């Protein structure tokens, strides 16, 4: 692609006549309550505003983010890829391969310095100079740094790019790190999840294209519009939680009645994501609705917190691997025994010295 | 404030088997002022509430029968937990204020004099007393240095940790931009994620429970074996000394 298509080009390519295009611009101006003078300005903007080039890199990952992305219903992913953005490089979706593909990457970087969006799926391993992930004969780490240098903004797709995910789980032999550990001078939008919800992915892109800016982010760099509340806050089973009605074990009466999955380890109360509102597959369902607790896949280090089926999760610091109650009860038990022994010794001592004091 | 009470005691005379009246002078010092005592007992009640409700938030009670609309058990437990959390925090802020405006004993809790050699010497003396090596303990109007150290590490640091992590978790319910989120929301990424804060908040509960066990035991033991009153002091405010020997 030598010249980036404008939105006008895209509409023409899809069979819309110039006459229809100009009508559309007039109607849009009228609908927005703008005067007739604005119709040509809208037309001019549509004719000159280029589609935003997007480079989509793949590091250590499983492609579940891409799989999720291509199932977006609102907007349809075909509209995103073919009309809204100019997806210049995505080695799993693009037609070209090999040197040809790498040449396009280079071309986009050179031509649209500071204008393109870099989307990163997966993350770079740092061990052995990054040799655990090679793209085009070079470590992914190099490609990432190279492409990030001139990007306008970076989207970290999924838990891999945002937190590290499974390849960064203990003991992390490849030393895989989330991308914010490598790139520190660019705005990074984290869209965690394993994978993230399709509509959340396309929603973030749509926002950036529509408003030309990065969406409002929370403390950890996630878009507030999708990640400001926990699954628990909007869960349809929440009334059962408040009532104290739980699934005690799989297949019990509570499970059949759709009670709260808190006691079987649901991580909804500690997981920030939009599953309980946006849901999955065109809003069909989400894990809790299917009867399984949330595993907290959009949270940092979710692989390293012990079982998915325990409410009290493990502490892995200081070489221990027990939950808070196991540690606490052991310590309290030990202190209790020590107190009993000390009290007995004190009583004996006091009895011995009773005579001496008078 | 110091006053002396004369305490009469009947002591057996071993030589002729008669009883002799012995007059002992007891010195009493006003140590704990009313706001401080009030703070102590308010904290006792709210911390107990927090431990019990907190335990059942992590490990809930058995499932309630009937419709969800007829029950609100977890809701009530969490309400009690949050309310007690507010009470303990406000009381603690009041306690810090009292450390500034109250008498000198009100300040002991917050700064153990760790930079003084003599203080450490007395800590060592107390450790020896607790190890049954010293025959007699020293007299203290306020806390003995070992008690100060224990109070500071186990209680003051413990309660601050619980307040900070507690309100960080509370901010998750209040939502982003709430006062709790603005003040304590940064704690969550510091620990990693919300689940980690939950876990450490629960470890903190056991820390506080361990403190309570040691605190209650030591108070009872000191009340019996030391040379001053302990338990009644936190009720009346007056420290009674059992003898008039120096130190």
C-alpha cells in the first residue's frame, strides 16, 4: 500500500457514489445541528483524514487475543480491519509472509513516524538475549523496541502484554516480561484478559479513532470504561452473595439454583473486567453464567495465586506456599502453646518463691 | 497526679501464731486519662467485631435457606465489618491526637526510644525477667520498654497496616474516584492485585489475633507477678504500686 486510504477512498471502494457521499456529509451536518457550511468541511475531512495505520506485533503468546478479536460483533471486526483502521502488519492475519511482510512493517514505520498505533499481543522474553522468541530471524525484543520508538501510542493486548500471563508465571524460565517493563517512554493502554473480550478490544480501537486520543486510563493503565469495576460489582449472582447463599460444592442444590460461586473460588470480587456486563460471543454468556467461577484472567499474576477453586489463595513469598489462614492458625497455635507453657512455668516459679518474699 | 494509700494487711506471725497488723504504703499514679481508656475499650470491641466478621467474609457461613430476597447475611456481616473498620480508624486518629495533647504516657505507644542505650538495657532486663532469670522486675509507671516495643511492632504497625489495606479494599466497592480510592487506591497495585491485598489483609488479621493473645496473657501475668497494677489501671486510670521499695 503506497498511499494510505482516506475514509472517502474506503467509501468509494465499497461502492458508494460521490453523489451519495456528499448527501451523507450534508445529512451528517444537519443531524449534528451544524449549518450548511459545515457539509463541505465534513466532506473535506473525510477526503483527507487517513485511516490510522496499525501495526500488530506478536511476541510470546497463544493468539487467543487475535481469536477473540476476530469474533467482535459490535463493531464487526471486518469493519474495523477493512474500513476503520489500516491494519498494515499482523503476521497471523495478513496475506503476505516472509521478507515481504517484514518490508511492509519497515515501510509503515518510516512513512508514518509518530502517527501509527502499535498493538502488541504477547510479550518479550529477556533471558538469553531474547532468543526464546524469534521473529524474522531477530529477537522479538528488538522488533518491539524498533516499532515502539516511533509509535503514537501502544496497545497492550491481553494479559501477556499487560502483566506477563502464563509465560511469566513462576518460575518464568524465559524471563518473559510485560511490555511496560521494556518500553517506558510511550503511552501504553493495557487491555488485559486471557483473552480480552472482543468488544472491549474493538471498543478501545474505535474510541481512539473516533476521538483521536487515548481513552481515560486507571492507575494501572487500563481503560476506565471497561476496567473500572469488578466482575462482582455487576454480577447477576450478586444477590445470592449478599444473602449468603453459595455453591458449597459442584453439583449441589446451590449450583443448580445458580447461587454465588464465591466459596468454590470465584475471583469475581478481585477481578476488574467487563465480563458481567458486556459478556462474550455477542453477549451470550460469560464464565459465571455458565456455572464456573471467574479465574481472574485479567488480573496481574493470576497463575501464581494457587488453585482457581480456593477463595483464600496461596502466599508464595518467603518460600512458603500456604494460604493466610493456614499460616495464621499455625502462628496463633504456636503462640498459644508458648503462652500456656510460659504461664505454667510462671506459676511454678511463683509457688517456689512464695515463702521467700514474706 | 500521685497519691498514697495506706493498705492494711493481716500477716501471720510465725513465732507465736498470732496475727499482726502491717501497714503498707501504696503509691498510686494517674496514668491513663479518660479519653485514652475509652479509646482502648472501643478498640477492643471493634477489633473483636472486625476479626469475627472478617473471618466469615473470607470463609462464609453455610448457605442460607430460602429466597435471596429473604436473606442478607453476608450483607449484614460486611456492614458490621465496614462500620467497625470506620470506628477503629476514627478512634485511632483520636488516639494519635491524644498522644499530642494528652499526658506523657499517651505518647509511649508511638515512640519506643530505640536510640537510647539505656532503654535497650531495660528491654534486656525485661526479657531476662520473662525468661525467669531476673528475680524481680523493675517498676514502671507506664509501659516497660519490652511492652513498648511489643505494642509498637505488633499493635501500632499492625493496626496501621490493617487500616490502610482495609480501606484500599473498601475503595473497590466505593468505586474509582471515591475518597477511599484517592487516599488508599494506590495500595492495590503496590501489592500486585486485589487478591494479594485480600490475602495480606487476612494475614494481618492473624497478626492482630496473635497480638491480642500475647497482650491479654502478659497483662494478666504482670497484674499478678509484677510490682504494679495492670488491668484495673486500664479501667480506673490509676497505677497502683504493690511496694514502696525503690525502682
